[in-house]
């Protein structure tokens, strides 16, 4: 959750939108840079707002996540491959690379800006610059509420009553989406939390 050192002011706008005014620029920058944040296990989408912008027209469809790509060979754990995969998902932002030019660890955590109105990616077939085709799967750091039937953030699968019906099958037993899309904290990357399909403007 947001916990600014110098405090903040918040007011409701319309629908699920709010405006946050931070009392110090350092708190504001941290809130924008160290995301995604969460509130009651829902994704919180933040966006900086200019003084000449209409608060109701700010685009709140994008949020940055660490997307983990496991099971790659050492030769594939590079900035170029991370950039290729990140841009196939949505918009590649960055990845930490060691002095060797490769990513250290068993999983490659790629910082990616995702369109939160679209279903999550489970896997992709990627063609490298060398003409090689590889299939990569994904998990998402601090991923919280999403619907196992459609893979969209902000939706929750409400099956508590259904599970008592004879023959009930949990949604993830017949879908590409499920709890395995949540990366464990030991996978690496920056551990931060990920509101309701987002919607906080911050000034």
C-alpha cells in the first residue's frame, strides 16, 4: 500500500477514479516508479497528471509489472531476448543485466507495461533474430485479483457456492488461467504489491 513519508491528500472524482496529491515530490515519484500497488487485493493503476490535463481523460489502462519468464537456457537470458519478449507482450520497459551481459537467476523478470483491460498472456511463441522459434510461458509478480475464466484483472471468480455441487470442477482445471500465473517471491525481481481495475490519478 502507499505509505508516503510526507503524507498525501485524496479525493474521489467520478466512478472509480481518485486524485492523489502528494506533499513531496519524492513520495510522488516513488509511487509512480515502484508499482504496481494494491488495495484489498485489487490492482491500483497510477498516472501522473499535468496541470493542463482533464482528470477524467487521463489514460488509466496501463500498468507496469514484472513478468517472469522461466526455463530459458543461459544463451537466451539476455537483454535482446528480454526486449523481444517484452514488446511481444505489450511494451518492454527494462531488465537488469549483469556485467556478463546476461540475466542472473532461474527466471527472467522483465519490466513490462501491460494494458490492464486485456487478458493476461499465459505463453507466446517467439521467433528470435537468429530464426529460432521458442515457446515461453509467463508468471506475474504480485499478481492478485483476476478472473480464471477470462484472464482479466479486476474480475474475481465467485465459485464458493458452486464448489459444493457434485461434479464441480475448479475453473483453472479447464482453462489457461489459474494460480500458477502468480510468480513466487523467490523468483527474483522487485517485490511490490499489485484496485479494482485501477483508477487513481496522482498529481
